C-alpha cells in the first residue's frame, strides 16, 4: 500500500465499485469500511467526486477520503428507511437541459423546475432547443424568448440538419457537463454529432442498467476527445426540490429575487398578499405570466 493516498476523479460507479482516473490511468476502488458503517441516507460517493485512495498490492484501490464537493445534482429515491438522496453527479461545470421545439412539444413548466434546481445547486444551465428545423429559428426564438431575456444561454440546434453543433461542442471542451431532459428530444443524436458514437456509448450504459430486482446501476463520465467529460442524466420528473423551503423559492427565479424587498410584507408569498411587488410586476408585463404560474405551482407543492 502506498505511504500516502493518491488523488483521483471518480468516473464510473457500478455495484459498489468506483473507477478512479489518475492522469489517464484507471484504478478500480472500493470504499474503506468506515464509510459503510455511516448508514447515510445519501450516496457517499458519486461520479465527479474527487477522492483520496490507497493503492493495494493487486493494483486495486481503497477510497480513504471524499473531498468536499463544489456542487451535486441529485434526486430523491424511495427506500425502506424513507427518502434517499441519490447523488447523480458531483462537481459539474454546467448542465444542459435539452428540449425539442416540436415532436414532442416542449413543457416550459418542466423546464422551469429544472432551472430552479440548477439555481438552487449553483450549477450554470444551458438550454438546448433541439429539432429547430421542424419550426424554424424565428418561431423557436419566440418559444424560448422568456429564457433568453432572463440571461440563460440558449442554443437552437438540429441533430438532423447539423445546426449549431460546433457551438455545442465548444461549450463542452475542457468542462465536466451533464445532459438531461425529457425522452424523445434527441439527446443521443446531438451527442453523436458532437462526437461519433458518443450517444450510442451512453445508450449502451442505459441498456445495461435495466430494470427490476437485480438492477445494476451504471453511472459514468465519458471523456471527450477534445477534453472534458459528459454524462447523461435520467429524466427529471422524479426530481424534487430537496431541502428547499417555500420562503426561499422566489430567490431561484431571477426575475423575482430583486423585487422581493419591495413587497409590503417581509414574508410575502406573492400569491394572496396586498402590496406585492411580484404580482404588480406580472400585471405590468415585467414578469411572464407562465413563469409566475410555475412559481405558484412549485410554492404550493404541485407537480409541474
């Protein structure tokens, strides 16, 4: 065993084993027993984590320490002991929310939920509106204009017509990125355009995961030939706003947070109270009514 632990990046997680990348060399590691005794209600290690590990005589490793995370992207999974915090990926530089312009029609309420989660976790989001060839760029800009006005980066793409693939590739170079969004929006096709067989490689991971009692969950950061990593996240319908109080929700809507101080009441919910600066902004057209409706639904705990 090495005298001092080495530092590496967790790039694959499967059935209690972790593949740790150290300068291009991959070491298969397990957790030190002390971690297993913690019985935490969340994943202790995730892809994207930086860890310290000791090398064993058989060239495998033991993870000794998980270094502090910059951020984490997660969802709640039911378990026998209650809700379990399933860490999908840690320490990402950005997350791409991929929606289609048509076929299927984009759900802006779902996108609003995704953006709130990204704001909560301080993960820079990029909105990708794929299949722009089906409706044209002008109509696509109209569909997503509210998000452009709020300052969120927007890429109008078409995997079929190879539209804006180079800008998408530029976003990915040298960064650790996650892709997420509803099914059928063309994520795999886009990733295949960025790098041949990339989407197919991710698809094979999904197929190997399967469903049922003996599910083996595989999560992996896939290296990009121009530098950086990408991971494909599951659909986010099951994601909830973990540890989020209703009173803090307005802080995750960029168009609302600067107006909160102007409300008549300090604990204004922006729903029923008089003298509400948020409601006034909606009435004056300064806040998009659909975004405000998303806020109300989230505040009341409704599913978007």
